[in-house]
C-alpha cells in the first residue's frame, strides 16, 4: 500500500513542479481530441478536417486556457457544420450561445463542459463528465452538464440524419428533427434524466459524512445512471446499445477510482472524534486525517 501512495505523491510533485507545461499539454490534447471528433463525426469542411490543420490548431490552443480551447472548438464546429447546412450551423450557434447565457446566469465556472460533454458523447462515454463534475465541482456546474448534454444529443441526431439534410428532395428540416427526435424522443429524456440523476447522487454522497464517501458516490452514481439508461434502451427497443452502455459504465467507474486515488488522500482507519465548545455552541467534529508517509532520510557520506 505504501508503494502506491509514494507513487501517487511522486506523480503529484512532478506535475506540480512542471504545472505550466502540463496545463499547455492538456489544452493541446483536449483541442486535438476535439478536432478529431469533429472531423470523424462530421468533416464536411475538407480544409479544417485535414490532420495537419488539426495539429496546428492544437499547438495554438496549447497557449489558451481550457475555456479558450472550448471556444475554439465551438468555432471550428460552427464552420464545419456551415459546410453542411447554414440552418444546422445557426441552430448549433444558438444552442451554444443559449448554453453560455444559462451558465452565466447560474454562475457556472466550468462552462467548457458544454463542449466536453459532446466530445465524450462522440466516443461513447458522456457520463464521465457528469461523474467528474459531481466529484470535483459545486452544484452550479449542473447547468453546464445539462446544456452540454442537450448539445451532444442534438449533434448526434444531426450526424444520423446527414444524408436527409443534404438531400435537396427531402423535406427534413433541423427543427423537425429537434421536434421528432429530441423533444418527442423518450430516449433523449432518459439521457438527460440519467445525467442529472448521476450528478446529483455523486454530488450529495461525496459530501456525506460517511467513510469512503467518494467511492460510494462513484459506485452509486454509476448504478443510478446505468439503471435509468437501461430502462431507456429497453423502453425504446434499442437493446443493441446495452453492451456499449456496460462498457462505458465500466470506464466511468474506473475514472472515478482514478480521481479518488489522485485527488482524495484520506486515511479512514485513523478517524478521530473531537468535541469542543465556545460561548455559543458545543461542537462535535469528525476529523479524518490525510495519508502521509514520512520521507526517507538519506545520508550521503563523502569518502
């Protein structure tokens, strides 16, 4: 056990010692993955879909904060969708702007989740964002998760109906797709409810005064989301999606365990109950110590 703790602490110290470099690498990585997802799922603009263009944009994004990277990805998505249909592009722009306004109203600091959720959705695991935000953020970030989920599902139906959209003889419009395949689709509402329920369960349990609260919140959140989405796939007769749901939830649970390993370092075997009072109150405090390993003293003798 001590070896795992030392390994984690070594990684922490190394990352903190080169924090600026890792932040730049993270911004470039997120930008590159986002650009790959846009080109693989849409790719209607042949210029920005080329790999060398994605590399150049990713290098530039390395000098942006993650909020700036999200804005760049939103612009690239708008340009790409404009090559498909002006109507599709402007509806996408409207959803993004509305999402940013909603996040600003509810004082969500991580509005980049609106871009991260669609990216994760495109690789089959949008729930990892709901879990991560529930573990690491406050209740205000629920708005960015919901807005991102709506945008992700909208892009999903655009991708599935690309042929009908570009067909000039078809009477399919973006608004008819939103009405029939989003608002009128039960699976869409199951998806939104699953994202919200997972966030709320994780957020509430990780703050509860129970041992191993993060692990319990992780397991409970994944279980709640899995049950809701399983019911959604069964009610909508999409049983072929269940194996992907299982694999995606295994990935989400592993991400939660990794976050707990690197972020939270509490030793529940040494919990202490502390009581004290002042002039107005008597306090009962549960103190959970952090895991600490004494550094090895190395003696260097010069001969």
